[in-house]
């Protein structure tokens, strides 16, 4: 996104205003406002936490939730106020014992990578990138882990030609119309739609507004527009980072 002046975007969520998004960058300690049509980006709030990897708008006005990968922490701030963000390692949450074994590995860059919010039911979802891929549901008071699911191959998480341990989940978005989670995969260069009722995933066919399908490698943020007809992605590729707009098909 050279026009936006934003490198290494990691996470994406639509703001209340049409055409506007929140994003973060693991290389910049800031919450960033992104304008889709003009591809302009500006720092909304600077903070002191580097390594943020996902972002989602909360159900209360101004509250923005994020995840920090290296410490496996929830981070949140009020975009309408000043002050430092709050940070809470998920190891401090009630119910962590049930998932602790999935976080015991010292694998690099395989911690929390995405966050999504069901604003109507006040549910918070976070996803561990890999080794193994794990989806967590967290209570609205950010006090306990309510549920967790290991995102295995037999649930639909499979990309032909890619070994299972290499497939990651790098972005997350909650779809209220479908009661499902959209999941981006950096290594898989694809998008999954995960149904929360059946706990199964399918790869979604997507087409761009232009005839050429853009390179989906490096996608780390995912969001829908207001009416759910378009999918927006951001890729982390340094100076070649991009903002991608796709039309949904086969709906």
C-alpha cells in the first residue's frame, strides 16, 4: 500500500462509518485508520506496544480490541480517549488450563494472530496461528475462556499441496449474517469460512473487481463491508503490502 504509506499491516476490521477500517501494523506501535476508496492511512492513536497482530471493533463505542502475538495477550484501548492500552495475557484467564498444552511450544510466530467480535452477543474470538491452529472464545468481560476448538484438517482446514503443519490462520472476522468466522491464511494463500454451529470450514471462491486475481500470499487481515457483499484483505509484504477488494460469489 505505497499510496497509504503503510507497511506490514496485520489485522483489519470495518469501522462504523462506511468505507473506513481499523488496521494495525506489527512494526508500528499504533492503531491506524484506513480509508478504502482513497487508500489513505493515518495513525489514530500511538501507543507503546509493538507486535500487535490483529484488531476488532468492540461493542462499546470507541473500544478497540487487539492481540499481541509474542506474549499471547489481549490488548484494548478507547479510540475516543487518551491513555495507554490495557494488556492481559490469556494465561491469566479462567479456563486457560484446558488449552495450555497448545501454547507450550516455543515455535516462532505461532501465537495469537487474529481477533473478531460478535457485537450482538458480546462474544470475543481469538485465533492461534498454528502448531496447532486453535480458535478460542472469550467471555465478554475478558475474564475466562468459554470454548476452544483445534482447527484440524478434518474440519475443512486443508489446502492441496500444503503440509498441514505449514497451514496457518492469519486473520479473523465475525460475520453476523452467517454466524460464521472468515479466516485468512497467509501460507495457504486463501480464505476459509468457518461455521460456528457445525464447526466446519470451507474454502470460499472469490473474484476480484478486475479480471486478474491478486496475489493472496501474506494476507493477515480480513473484513467484510456493511452489506456483506465484498471481502477486504490486507497483506503484509513490506513495501509491497496491499489492500485487496474482492466480490463474493456462489452465495
